C-alpha cells in the first residue's frame, strides 16, 4: 500500500470511528447527560469562519454550511464567541441586546436553523454569555446614566470621585485589563463608572438582585432556543471589593512598580478578581441550567486562576457550580517544559476531586499554538500539542484552524490594526487580530472564506496558499489527518476516552509520557518528545498493574519506526507515539 493510500485509509478510518460512536449515542449527543465529559469542543470566531453573503464577515449561515466538515472532524460541540447585537467595539463582547442576533451574523431564525442542523449531526451549540458587563449603548446603561434616582440607577458600578484641587479624579488606582484607569467619568451623573475592560464596557452591579434576574432570564431565553451550554465570559470578574481601596502595585526586582504594555504602573487584581461572591452566582446559574428538562446544559467558565486550589473551588463543593472551568495552567505554559507539563497535568488528575478537567491551548484572546513553535520542526511541534490535548484525560477545547496548523499573523502596521488593544498598546501590544484571521479553506481567492474579490474584515494570511483544508485533505500525513485520528481515538478507544491517567518516567527531562488505563484493564501508553533531538524511551508498567510488553501502534509521528517492545520506543525530534499494551 503506497503512502497516499495509507493516508486516505487513516482519514476514512477516523471518520468511520467517529460515526460509529455517534451511532451508539442517543438521538442527539446533548441528550446524554454526560455528553460533555471527554468531549471535543471547537471554538469558532464567527466573523472569521465562513462568509456566506459576500460582506467580508463570517456569519451563521456560513457556519451551517460547514457542519459536515466539523462532523467529519469528530467534534461534539461548537462554542460561538458572542453573536448578539453589538456596536462591535470589542467585536461582540460589548452587548447591546441579549435577546437577538447581530445583523452582521444573521437572524434569530438563522441561529435556530444552525442549532437544528447541528443537532442532526450530534453537535451542540454553546453560546458565549457575557455577564460581567454590557455595551455602553445598552438601554440599561443609558437609563442608569440618566440620573441617580432612575429605576436602573444602581445597575452598574458607579462611584463618587476623589476631588483633587477641585477636580474629579478616579476613586482608586484600579486598571482596565485593556490599559489605563478602569474608571470613566460621566458628566450627567457626576460620577465614575467602573469598567474592567474597555471604556465602552461598563461593569454591571451583581449586588443588585434585579441585575441577576435579568441575566438569568437571558440564560433561560437561549436554553429555550436549544443551546447545549454556555461559556461564561470573564466570570471571575463579577464582584469588586466594597471598600474600593487601592490595589497593591506589582514590583520588580528593584522594588519599583513594573510597567505594562500601555505605560501604566501594574497593579495586582486581588480586589477585582475571583472574590468569594462569584460562587453564589455560579450556583444560581447552575440552578437555572438544571431546570431544563430532558437534556444537560453545560456551564463552561473563563477561569484564569492563581492555583489548582482555586480551580477546584469552581466546580462547587457539591458539584453545583461549573461543569468545566477552563484549566489554563497546562495549555498556557507556553514552552516545551516537560517537568512543568507533567506537574500541571498531574495536578488536574489528582487535585480537583476527580472532576473533569478542561484543557485549552489557544483561543481568540491569545497567540495561536505556534507560540510553541520550533522552526526546524514546525508541524511536529504542533502534533505534540495536539497529542497532549486529545490523549490526556480531559475535555478538549480547540480553536478553529488548529486542525490545519493555522498560525498567528499579526498586523505589521498600526494603521491596519482592528483590535482596540493593539491601537492602545502598539507596538508592545499588537492586539489580537493575528489569531483571528479568516479560516483558510483552500488556496483560491480569499482562501474560500468569502466569495471571490471580497474585502475581508481582516486580511487573509499569505500562508493560506500552503496551509488550508483542501491541501490537507489530499496530504496523507497532514495536520488535519493527525487531528482526525487523535479525535477518533479519544472518542473510540476505551482507555483514551475515559481511562485513568498516570504519569510515567517522571525523571525524564526530555519526554513526557503517561499511561491511560480503562476499567476493563486496557492500557495505552503515550510518549511525546519535547526536544528537537531523537530520544529513546522504555516502560516498565508492572508498578501500574499492567501486564504485557508489546505495544500495538495506534498512532505515531509520520515516518517513525515501528517499535517491537516497550523496552525501546524510538522518538524523532518532537516525535509522538501512542500504543496499546499487549
């Protein structure tokens, strides 16, 4: 059998395994109460996935047109970044109406059609629910700002100024995540409002029970429209220290405050992030989700936390808060450090009370996986990242384009920047445009993202000529086929689907290895070379109660030698080996 035939066989095998597992499930994956455990969640940035109407902006109908592709990839759910009506200052995270769809993306009917078509393919739709803030153009803020005694006067975080030489100054030194003071003066109220993010994103007052009711009503609305769950944006930022005292400055080795990319003295966030009251809201959100009859509505949290202990608390003492708080400790190590990966994956296995970890390596807010890149072994470095994501005991969250190796393509000139972060922080902070470029479907005009000749909202990266779906579909050893095979194994193999996980060879400084062991005793070993030099690994699995000394290859880096014994497995530079123990 030649190389092309072998590649196509692997491709169709991946599709077959995924389809077989789908067939074993109930009529929709989200009707299975445990559908989210060990699942694969695919993040789509809607502006950048598929333009169906020729305006240069991706839309809901474009996503619907690509569902067959996503089904063949093997995913369980799609997370959509915000698609609500919005002035688009923060490209949807500044919401002006929680009960509709922004016309740029389509209509509510288009959304319902997407949900229905995805359901036919056993794919759930996860909405991004932004609870911390609204747009400053939201009717709630407009009313709240109109006076100090209107019905919504207390719906946002208003505060009196400090008076310095007779002039109003911000109440404290709190900073916006996006640079400069987190306080904006409002002349009508003669007060400041707090904004954790952009000026145009005023923070809601979650101490107000009417605010809570309004947001829980929005949650119910989208549940009624069939969503499989919610990704809760900035969920740890809902509350602020009621004393409104200054934060401490973050000091450098010389004892002076560090300076951020925007020229501000850096402060810590102990008074504005992850306050205990957040857990009350998480329990209430869970109660609303659990009122849904006949299906599980999953709650995912955007949880940048300080420790695994904080992560553990996000599940709730009685598993009554988040189903899947994002574990950023693994995917955002940002370098191939074997010891750190081993420690943090082991923490997720042993220190969160057996709950389901959610691993994520990149998303719309962070440089893509190529921050781990190694110039001489670009694709193999990407294969290592994918193997860690899909062969670990976790729910795996991936980002559109990961499966073809799309890379970060930042703007080279300030005048080309769309993201306000880049406008404010240039050149130290170039913004997030580089990881939000249009999906690369083929090597034709506009990479197949939009009709020919359309000016796309962000430029198509030059890499599209080589890195695109069509090219990968015809290349047996492509990144796309690697992803398809990994996902199929995660779904079909008992050990890799939900088997326990144990780190192996824990003194090895070069290769990250682990064992997955199913309840039926089946065992699978995974080995990932984190270096650009060949490595040899051997496994003694007797301490783990595993008999057998021969590996049956499930997946390995293209071109790697076939091992005959667990006593000697050869790994090329950034090589990966996954094998069943026999």
